[in-house]
């Protein structure tokens, strides 16, 4: 039992070491966000750190003020309190300073909201250069439509891997991750503008990808949009982030970002047999983003 536990731990450490930053996933004991991999995500992280500093200073100042009042103006230290109830100067200061802080935060926040929401941050990109993927949330899996409204349209269904499954069981030595790996991952090309059109067939789900700092609800009868451009091949993981029912925790998002040539090859393979989702082709590739194969690390 102990030996087995140790082996699992060693394997976990080895796969983490093999993973590198581009392959970042939630790690036991981790306290920071996952490594950002898009320009937008990097800006969101920088903005988060800036707001964290602002909050820290505010908390420190308010705490110091409270302590000062408690020590200097308690009943013993200040037995006869003054009776005034207004001070115009201080009232203007404590109104204007918080307003200025909020304006400063809004100035950093609103452009980022726009950037995440409006395709390509308002940049004009030729339609031919855009990769469109339609995303459907279902109870309880995701499916991805490629080449929508063309004669090459096909749908890949993406379900969570489980240990002991008949079709494709979860195999940790292969690099599969519990609650994150899927039978047929979503695939996108590296360095290109990818536009997701997101909706749902039954209840509200939410498509979320922490390393891209993207999250949007998948709402039946409504089309939401997200976009990203990743400059690093890799496997990125997310999860349904809107409580959608009993298997809400079992609908992960696994996204392989591949170089254009490999993406094209996967597209052809998946289109030829959508039920297999190009899985064989993906299995033939070295896992993108990993410096070494996880399987060889045991
Ligand atoms: Cu869901």
C-alpha cells in the first residue's frame, strides 16, 4: 500500500516536472493562478496583482486608523471627548480619495473586459484567418463543431475519462489527469485567432479556461462568444464552471493547441471519422507542451 502510494506520488512529481509551464495544471498546494498563456491572460494577471497591492495598502491604512482610534481615543486616554460632528476638509478627502481609487481600478478593468469580450480586441482580422469553433454544453459533456455551415462540418464529442472505462480508460502513466482529461479533446491551431461561439442544449453550463482567463456561460437559446490566440503549443484544461446538475464536476474541457500542420492533419482525421475525434492521430503525437513524454518518466 505504502509502496503504491509512494509510486503514485513519484509519478505525479515526475509528470509535473515533465510538464513545464505551458502544461500547467492545478497542483497540490499551489497558491497562485495557473500560468497565463495568452496576451490577454497576461494582462489580466498583471491587473490582478496591481489591485492586490491597492487592496493591501487600503487594508493596512484602515487597520492603522482603527488601532490609532482605539488607543488614542478610548475612554481612559480621552475621558472628555470633543462634541463636533462635521469636518468639511476630511469629508471631502474621504469621498474624493476612494472615488479616485475606483476610477483608477475601472481604467484598468474595463479595457480588459472589452478585450475578452469583443473579438480580437477590436482588431480587424480577415475572416479567412479566423478559426471558428462552435461549442455546445450538454448534460454532461461538451461537443465541438468544426467547419460549421460548410460541407466539411463535423462534431467531436468530448467526455471525461474514467478509470476502468471500456472504451478509453484513464491511464495516468500516459499523462491523463483525473477529472480533466477527455476521450476526444478540443483542438485549435497555435498563433491564430480562434473564435468560440458558445451555447448549450439543455441547461446553463459555463466554458472556462483558466490559463486564458476566459469564462462564459453556455446558455440554451443564446449565443455567447469568446476568442483567444495562444502562442505556445500545449494542452490546456478547464472545467464546466456553472453548476449544471449531478455530473457538473465531470465535464472537463481539454484543449490541445497544435502547430498549423498538425492541426490540419487532426482536422482531416477527425472529419473522416468524427466519432473517433482524431484520437489516434493525437495519440501518435508527442504531447504538446511537455518537454518529455510523461510515460517515459516512470
Ligand atoms: Cu455543465
